[in-house]
C-alpha cells in the first residue's frame, strides 16, 4: 500500500487509566474514505473495533512496534477505542498517520 500521509498525531497513554472512547476518524478534513496508519510503541494495550450495524466487537492486542492500517471504508463501517484497564500498564505511545486535505 502506498499512501501520501502528510500529518502525524502523537498520543501518550501513561497508564491503564488513560484511554480513548468509541469513535471514528471521520473528520471532514480527512475526506470521505480516509486511510489511517497507526504505530504502537511501548506497553501492549487492548484495541477494540465495533461494527456500526451489527455491534460485533473484535479485540486486538497492539504490541510495541505493531502497525494497524484502517482503510477501505473502515471509518464509516466501524468505531474503535482503547479502553481503560485496571492492570498495571506502563507508557504507550501511539503515532497516527493521516492525509489531511487542504481546502
């Protein structure tokens, strides 16, 4: 896959209590069918994807160095989150690459 990313968003999750709720990356400046590439560094965390219609949830363990690519309508068909955990967790850094459209 080749994609012209021009933006990176960095998030730091300091412990299992830092989280991100259910959402889609569907901002207008990302276009109709955005490609989102995400690299995880540090502590392994659970990542959940939920189908919008069936509400079926799929779980992934994002380990350090893992690459997650969401494309082909993933933002319109699914929501995703990084839930809180009571397990002792260290720092996790997430780098999310996107193409921001110029208007």
